[in-house]
């Protein structure tokens, strides 16, 4: 599956009040691998940047004066995201601005070009209820390095969000190998393992304890839905002798 991690910076908080997009940053992700393909563009918004917005992203009116207008970059942008599923932190904000820009150009809305949207903020609120779930807080919680992030920037934030999304979903990988044919069509096949010889390995007590600790952590992150933990409870405490 093709994902595009997306972020925007704007002149202000409300698209309905005529605020505009001034920066778009996108990073491509194929399956769970971030590729080297990205889209990044500063945009002349044809209006002034609010002081409060400037305090957040540091992008000035002077910096944007010679940049292309949205109408000049829209086709390249849509070509990059077309057919993908977008990953956005607080998706309603960015999609609202993008839809407003497309409407001005009579180009429909984002849903006309993409497969769907995954809101990483909503995911985070479900995983960490009652906690701060902005990008910086999630980086601290999930061990993602954001030391180079001083101000908001669309491309940098997209790159960081990609790492955060992978960290939040690292327990969701399928255990079924999905093979594709040369035309890119998924066959839903399973690898035949009948001819392979497997070594019968008996784990040590220390390895079993480490395994149980890992499953406990997975269970905590999945809010009690770790099926491996439920199906791997030992019939008696490790290291004890049968009565």
C-alpha cells in the first residue's frame, strides 16, 4: 500500500476566514518503508501571514514574496499524492485548507484524488487517552528523535510524523506473507513451508521471562488486546516444580 505523510503550514488557523497554505511537505511510504521520494513547496499565499502563525513556523511574508502561487504547483502536488492514503496529524485542519485551495481552482476536493486519510492524532488519542498527543509529546513517548526540530516546518514534520506513525503501528504487521505478481496484483498466497526442517528449540528460563515482559509491553500498548499474551500464559510459574 502507498502512503503519503503530509503536513502543511498556513497564514493562520481558519481556512473559512480566507487563510491560505504557505508550505506543503509530503513524504512517500510504501508499506512500512519510507522512500526517498518527497514533495516540498513554499507557496505565495497572496495575503499576509498572521503574526501568531509566524511565531509557530517562522515563515515570513518576505520569504514567500517570490514563491509560486498554489495554482502553479497544484498539478504537481496532486500527481504526487494521487491514489495514496494520506497520513496527517490533525487531518481535519490540513484537509480543510487543501479543499479550500482546490475549490478556488474548481478542482473538486482531496477525496477526488486519494484513497483515504489516516488521522494520526485520532490514533494517538485512542492509544494514549488523557495525555498530550502533539508531535513533540509523541516523539518523547515513542523514542523518536526530534532534536533538530526548533520550529514547525512541513517537510520536517512529515518526516518526523512518518517515524511516529511507524512507532505507533509497529505491533500491527501482518503475520501472513502477501505476495504480489509482476503486475502488482496481490495474490493473497501463503509460503509453502512443508519442505523446510525446523530445529526444535527449548527456550531458557531467562528467555521466557524476557518474552513474557515483551508481551506485557505489547498488551499495555494495545490496551489489553495482545492475543499472544493470552495464548502464551504458562500453565505454572516459570521455574516452579509440579506438585
